C-alpha cells in the first residue's frame, strides 16, 4: 500500500490538482481549455483510440493462441515460452529503435523485399503520406514487445484450471476445439478480463514506440503530455493531458467489467 501510495496515488493526485490550479493558486479550467484548443489534441485522441482498437484485440488473440499452444506441453514448450517472453525485457524506446531499423527506406524490410524481387525500389513505410504503413509498423512493433505481458497473465490463468476438467471432457468425446470453447475459455474468463483491462490501460500510454517510428507525424495523448511538459515547458497542460488519459483508462475499465461480467464463470455442459 505504501508503494502504491508513493508511486501512483500521490503523483496522480498532484497531477489532478496541477491541472485545475493556476500559478496564483486559484481554481481554473484554463489548462483544459488550452488542451482542447491545441491543434494536435483531436488527432492525438483519435490516433490513440485507433491504436487501442488495433493493438489490444490483436495482442489478446495472439497471446491466447500462444498460451494454448504452450499449455499443450509440446516438446520444447519451455524454451518456446522463454524465447517469446524475451521482448518483455526490452524497453519501449529500444523496441521502437529496433523496428525503426527494419522499416526505414534503407532498412531490413526493404532490403529483403528488393532481394526477393517483390519491389524494385525502397518503400517509404514510415512516411506521413503512407498513414496505413505508419500505423502497421507501430502495431507490429508494439505487439512484438508487449504481447508477452498478456501471455504471462493467460499462462497463469491456464495453470489454475484443473486438468481433470479437460481430461473428463476428452473422455466423453469432446474435440480439442470444443474443449477450448466450452471448458477452457469459460474458466479463463477472469484472466482474460484482467489481461484486457491491463493492456488497455497501457495502450492509452503508448508513446515511446510511436515516437521512435513516427516522431511528430502521428501524435498520441501520451506523446502530447511529454511534449507539453518537456518542450513547451507547461506542466499544467501536460497534467491536463494526463488526467484525460486517466479518465479514459477508468472508463475503459468500467466498460470491460460490465461487458465481461464480474460473476464466477461456469463450465458449459
């Protein structure tokens, strides 16, 4: 509790008060007004929402498939799991720089495609004019780095499912697909719920990978928070951006809890 208070609750409260208090100490909404009239605000929240809608479902589906594969206990599954979780140790910025080396006009991707004869000249994947290519590069880089976080949660959830349930379903003739749909997924729902909520909260904070690959060509909410604090030297507007990210995270968590439900799951007959 002391750790959470010192590193999360207290800074959160400070950011909130900083966003609604002027330099003179009086209450004001001027900082939120400056944020809303900022030329990059509309693009920032749209781009953040777009990345969230693309990244979170992709990562959850990919992590679920890999978790089920690892849980099947195939030969070498421990090494496979270890190798796949290595990107989790890579920082956001380092991951962005690694994929920048792949997607630049002289990067590895263009070199491979040219060598294979697929393209005749380098493609500008990270150009502002190629918005689809820019978004695709960011989704790939972010998915490569953080899918392992969702995978760890789902692996832990799968380990809690009694194997007797699965063996009983198999004994009564249920195929692998039906065992997953009617036994595994209902019991895995709490872990899926936690994974989706946590990943969504982190998706609102996506910044370093976007900054490394797109720079200012694709503004996001967390990036604008950094820009207002470090470049524009206005901590009040930066705090207002932070409050917006916090509010969106809370709203998303409430929506997920309502959609996924909080009651204990039951195995379908």
